C-alpha cells in the first residue's frame, strides 16, 4: 500500500467540486420551493458547452462562463414550463435530464480529444508552500475556491439578507408569501436560473479540469448525487460541503484502491461512493423540507 | 360622527359566474371599530382584499383621507397605513417570529432593533411574544399575535381582521378585545369580520351588512339584537332550531373505560372515558381545544385503534372494527379539520362524497364506482345543506370554509347514521347555516339516532344537547342533563379550566 494521504486529500477536493457546485445551485432552487430533477441534464450540457467554448476561445475561463450560461438557458426551459405553464415539476425535471443528455450528445458530435487547456493553480507565496496543509488546501485551481465561496455566499444570502429571507418564505409557504405581496414566480425563476448556472459550471469543471475531455455521458450520475446530497444536508449549505466531500473522498479512495490492485472486484469499489452516500442519507435524516417544495403555484386569489 | 378615514364608493367586482361585490358603498371613521357582516360567500373577503390591494375592483373608487386610494398591491396598501390579519394565517412555520414579522414590513430594521421593537409593542398592547421562537411551535393565539404585531409595527390607520376569533380560546378572545379597544382609543380604525354576532355586539360601534355582494343595511350593533343582525344577513326570518321533545330510547353507543395513549407528541391521552348514548339523544361534549377532542373522535370513528371491550355499538364490541366496518354498522363521524381530514381538498365533491358514503349509500357495484349515483348523492347533500358551489364536480378546496363545512357535515347526516359523532360542526359557518346544521342534528336525533356533538361553542351545546359533559385533559366528567344548566355552571363543570369562562364580552 502506498497511497499518499496528502495527495488523496488534495484529490478529494477536486473530485468533490463538481458535485458541490451542482448541489449548492439545487439547494437554492429547493429552498425557493422548486424541485428541479434536471440537474444531470444541465450539468452535461454545461460540460459539452464549456468544453467547446473553452477550446474555441482557447481560454478555459470563457468555457466556464459559457457553461454557466448554457446551464441557465436550459433551466429557463424548466422555469417557463413549471412556473408559467404549471407543468408537474418531477416529470419536467426528469424530462430535462433526458433532453439534456441527448442535447449534449448532439452538440458534442465533433468535440473529441483530450483538453490541453491549462487551468492555473493557486500559488500563494508562503501559504501554498506550507507543508501538508499547503498541498492539500492551497494548490488548487480557482474553481475549487469559487465553489467554497459560493457555499459561504449562499449561506450568507439565505440567512442574513432580506432577499434570502423572501426566498425562504416563498419556498416555505407560497400562498402566504403571495398574500404579503411578494412575487413568488419571479423569485423562483431567478432561483432556477441560478441553479442552472451552477449545474452548468459544475459540468464544465468535469470536462475542462477533472477528466479533462469530452466523452458522451461524462457526468455519469453526478447530478443525481448532487440532488441526494441536498437532502442529506437538510437544505443547509455548510452540511452540503460535508456531503459532497464524503462522496468525493470515497470516490478518490476507491480509485486509488483500484490502482493498488486490491483483491476486491472493481465493481464493488466503483459502487462504494454511491453506497456510502445512500447509507449516510438513511442514517442522518434531519431537518425538514421547505413547506412548498415541489408544489405548483398560481397567483390567483 | 367620527372623521372619515376610508370611503368606499360603488365598488364592483365580478368573477366568471359570480358577482362578488356589487356597488358597495360605506365609510369607516377614524378610530372606529366597524363590523362587516354577511353569510359565507356574501363577498366580505373580496371586499377586504380590494382594500388591501390583492384584488382590483372592476368599477368604483376608494378615498383615503379624501384622496383617491387605489393600491396596486399589498405593499402600496401597507404603505398607506392599511394592515390586515388574515383568516388563514399568512405565516411561515419554519421561520422565527422576528423573520415572519420582517417579511410583512416594507423596510424592516436590522434584527437586533426589530427584536426590541417587537418586545416594546408586545408590552404596550399586552401581547407577550418571544421574537426568537419558531412560529411552527406556537399556539393559534400566539400565531395571531405575530400577525397583529406585524401590522402594529407599521402604525396602521386601518386594521382589517378577518375572522380573528375562530381559532381562539375564550380567554384569548378577551385579551384580543382589550387590545383592539386600546388600538381604537389611540385612533386606529378596525374593520372586523366575524360570524360571532355576540362578539360584534360587544366590540363594534358600527356594522355594514352584505348579502350576495350588496350592502343591504347598516346598524349599531350595540343596540341591535344578534337575531336582527342575523336576519338582515340572511334576508329572511331566522329559523331557531327546535327540539321536538323526543324520548330517549335504548343505548346505542357505549364507552366503557375507554383509554388510549396519545397518538402523537402533541396529542392527549384518553383516560378511562365512560359514556352511554341513547337513541334519540344528543350528548354535548365541551372543553377547550386540545383536551382530547380529536383523539375521542378518532377513537370513535375507528381512525385510531383502541383496545378490546371499550367501545360498544348495540352491545357489540367494535374496538377492532375499521372506519368502514363501523359505517356499515351505522356509526359515522365528521372530524374537525375540514381541509385534509374531513375532506380531501384536491378531490371533487363527488369523490369526497364517495369516500365516506360508499358503504352506506352503496355507491359501488361489484367493486366499480357508480359515478352517477355518487354524483347524485353529492348533489343531494349540496341541495339539502345549501352548499354554495357551481356543482359536485368542483374541488373541495374551491369552497369557502363555511360551505365545505356544510358539505362534510351534510354528507354524514345524509347517510342516516344510527350513531353520529361530530366535532365542531358549525365552525366558521354563518349564523343561518349554523342554525340549519343544528336543526339537521336535532332532526337526526328525533328520527332515533344517537348523536355525540363535540364543540367549543357552549351556546351551541346548550341549544341542542340533552346532556352535557366536560372533557378535560382526556378525562370525561359524568354527563348532566342540559336543562337547567347555565353557561356559568358549565364553566364550573369544566373544573379548573377557568379559560372556559365566557369571555366577559
């Protein structure tokens, strides 16, 4: 056994980032009372768009931005359907996932080959050079830190800001929020767009940093894991980090174990992260879902 | 005469198929406590929503302090000094008191300031409230305080209260009235909607009466009897339920030491309840909500399992029988909460009728639903109990509270049960409809059924029941004949429950 724990922990942060990004977006969506099951579809659309834009402009950061726009655009379809045409959120979300998978496949027809774009790593004097901690925490690409800042920002927004309070109110009891004169649909559409942008960014992180190349079906269920982790975290941004890092950690660990040639069939190792997430989900079941989660709203009174 | 605060001139609002308000004109003075009366569906809610900016009138104008007032949304109404306490609380369970209050304000101060302001207002008006508590954990009275304080923090000039007392205990009602009188003396006008005419007589100085969307009269409630006001609302003579002086027959329902643990954390355990109800008799059970009423209904209807040898119907132990088996044997029940318990809100009235009447009205044939028959039964209930709805294919949710109440009670009565258990049968129902529900209960008993009526309305129990018993902390006192009992003695029977003293109104 020569798995390097420092490298393992460092890899954990990278492996967890796409899930964390997608999950923080979905958390905001759900706190607004909307259940968007289309995370996987928006993620993979983001992955392919990010890859193409990144290579077209030869700048990965344009790729990230493009992916966020692509994810938001796809989520706008969901927003229009569920918020204005009042379609069922579960069915529409599932449809969005399937549509996104197909769309990404179509867009990505010619986009093959591994990515040679360089995403710079953080290199702070002194801090990045601290032994152990520097390697684990402070030598990553900027998106890793963006994801953590997004979590902190979301926490601040939800618990401290006026707009965040209104968003929670809309998700908790949309009829009451409407009676008080808040624009439930506008709030929800904005939340859905934010969720879509986060999912798109998450997808492009996979195709531009983590893998990095475009392959069909590259997100391989990460969107679903993100959805599950939102519930596991009981809609609390800080607990989201724990959930995402647990999944990412087990993923990296099992990859390392596979490389070590551990005498366990690889199928078992591959299923380990999913199994671990489900187990934790079952054991830790705290908190209450937002009161209006998944319910359609029509402003008539 | 008081100085004019708000003038309504010729307000009209029509919805497809129904004119909610038609040429409504009246004036509210500064600091006046003004009652708005009307049956369920008379257009009171639409009118106050218009004032609060939730509904835009088709024609007509409003003048506030002589200037035109046309709120485009509640925000604008609040900015002009209109506050509203809703019938169904517009609160957010998962948020705390301060957050809930901040949501109802235009420019809430930072939370530390807000908390101290909440404290000071709650002390001024005698409404104790802790800003940090989660609203979901509060009692109905405390939740209402949150709404009131939310309005008071914005120094309203007009406070609209839609059925504020329907969920309060008598003591809470007394506290609320003190607060409202204090507000009025400080110059805040109050537009007060309630079905409880006696409350209006003690509180309000002016009343406007609506019928079918039109103003049909005004009066000074302090000098008008409740009966006269009720007749103005209905537009015809009010029918007082008459007791046909029937004879009690053999025992139909018997409880022998009925005990059951509390079904959930906030429930009440039933403690050795013994009671026998005879054919032709109505037994009234009073007590403050939360003393085991819901549990008793659940145990009798079969919704909650109980041990053997506790509940007998015709001398037969039915403790293990399911609700449907009990219905087949002749025991029907109507629980209190109409939305979600007595009725499935998103299902149509026909479907709701089918849900409990399937067995007794034979609405299924060979395992298939006989929709024609179910629809017919629903139509019968609608006609017999004057349920205001376009038809049996409308969702239960679309009915106003009082109308749905008439439907769920009517549905059970129309099944001609031999034993009927009802909880709060006239809750939120206007005076004339309440009278007809009470009459239907009396008629059912006169035909030989045994009726158990659980209610918090002592006047109602005095009016219809033959015997009265108090339920307190899950224990039932021995019933006493109602004849000769006064509300005061009943208050004493509720031993220790001094809350039940009629609010000194």
